[in-house]
């Protein structure tokens, strides 16, 4: 059965355009609520959001939908995605909802759903909810309509949980830390957690106005964080995205540290401490070959999945891994969270920094990445990757890179684009391979 509404990370789109409209949001509330009406207890859903202007509209529509089918609603206001996952589980809710389009601009929004265990919904659950969206959903009797209330201490509960993930014998005293919250969901909680652990905190991206989320700040625009680290003489910078489920780190020299280096650091440290489970870590096909080689040298395995943190998490749960993530900065540390959590991952980085007593540039440079190049080719329709000429040039490139590099070619799951990525020991060869493949894809797709 094909997916009409749900993508790899919930439902997402431009606000007030299909599918991200108020009427569909209300229908999602009705459908998801109906699907999770199981048992005879009083049913509850918790809802968080980031700082987008459209969050008010989507939230109210969801509340209307959930209460219409008899679910009580607990509203948290602006709070990170991992906080919704955590609180859905700890508050014994039947469902958790995060209203966010993550790192996208303010004019987009999305709906992410979490089950009572705090994990993102399975494909099976999402398909069942999709099926209900096209049906007449039974409404609750008048006496059974749900109630809605707002919980004011949700942020405090999450801060406590985040701090609990930091080693009890350490403090952040003496560290000057820049935290860029992308004018998003973590603008209150992340700086507070760092300050409570003793750090000197320099904040940027903490003045949301509804339209400035991810605008020239955060993990997808780290230049502001880099400049602030240099100008303030900070020891390290942390840049979160709009819903704070991923991060990018900046060392004291202003250099960007991506998710591959962060995973390498955490996995190597946990392996030495004897706390790494599953025999390695889980990453996607986009993680650098340098990471794979580094881990191999440490006796640590690497398993790759399709792009998307949900696929990383699925493999982690299947194989008993407790470290996984993406090069883009999604870090899943399942000892502490059921989904990606940028703040918790940042605290693991800071713990390594404190224990080492060394500068961030030294601690965070775990390996030398091999040259990697990614290009996108837009196409009008059809399936360019099925064309014989494209298959031939791909096979030729794979033969050229054999033993010294990798080739990853995939269609985007969200737009009509073919993503062509190659990496290898020789930069010139990598560039030549990518350009040749892109040229052929463009030719057959014209």
C-alpha cells in the first residue's frame, strides 16, 4: 500500500497548502486518536510544537480532532521533539504529537507521531491512520468529548531528564559554551540545562518571533555559531535545529564538526568504557568512508541503513545497538532517549571534553574524512535510474571506485531529485565520477 500523507518523518509540507492544512490536521487528530482508542481507560495525547507561527493553527486543529473522538489532550507549548517522546512515555499517554518541520523554513510545518512507548510510529500504524483519513470517522458521544489542558512544567521535566544523561561525577564549570537554538523549540531548555550544569553560556538563536526559526542560524546555518565562538573566545559551540533533535558542533577554532565525527567520538568512548552495545554503531549510507575505516581500526562495527533516522532507529532496536545517527547531526543514544536528541548528544561531547582536558579541536577530530561529493539532479518525471545508459555509467563508476571508494545513488523521498554521492581517496576521481553520472541522468531525464 502506497503512502499518500506520511513521509519518512511524519507529515510535512508548506503551511496552508495540501497536505499541511488545518482541516487535514484536524482529520489527523481524529484518525490517530481513533486508532489509539484501545482499552477502557481514559485516553490521553500529549502535544508539543516548535516556534513556527503556524504552530498555533495546527495545534488547535489537532486538539479539535483528538477531543472530537474522545481523547484528552495535554499541551506543552514550545518544546523539543525528544521531549515529546520522553513525556508521552512518562505520562502514560496513548500518543505523542510534535508539530514541527525540523530544519525547514518557517513557512513549512509538519506532524510527527509517537506511540505510548515514546518511539516513532511504525509503518503499519501510519498506514492504518492514513486509511482512516479517507473514511468517515465516528465521533464521541457528547458526554465523552475529550478535555484539553496545558502543562506548564514540561520544560522543567525535560531539563531534568537531559541533565540525568550527563555523568554524575562531572560538571561544566570553566567551560564557555555557545549554544545556537535556531530560534526553535530548545530556545529555553538547552541553555538552561547547560547553565545548571555549571557552564558559562553564550546564547544565540533564542529570540523566536514565529518566522525566524532556522533563519540564518542553527545546525543548517552554522556560520553564526562559528562567528560567535571565535568572537567570544568560547571553548566550543553547539548548534541545534528547529526541533532540537539534531546538532552540529563547532570547535574553538570555528571549524564545523559533523555527525560522523560525533558518532566516532561517542562510540569510541563508550567502547573503552564497556558500555557500547551491539558491537558497533548504526549510520546511514551517507556517512563518510573515513568513519567506517576509523571504527574498523578500533574494533567497532558499522551497520548502514537507508537515509532517515527512523531507519537508523529500527536497526538499532533490531540489533541491540545503543549508538546511531546521521552525518547531518541526528544522534540517537538509546540509553537516554527513544529518538534523536541534540542536547543529550551535546552533553556526551561535553563530557568527553571535560574528561580529556584537551581543546575541542583535538577531541573532536577522530578521523580524516575521505573526499566526498553529493550532487542533486532534478527530473520532470519517470524513473531515470531504470534507463540502460544510466545503469551502464553507474556500473562503470562502481568498477573504478572498487576498493578505494563508494557510490550511493538514490531518488529523494520528498522531491523529484536524484541524489548522486561518491567518495574515495582521490578527490579528482570522485568529482569526475559524480559529474559523469549527473550528466547522463540529466540527458535521459530531459
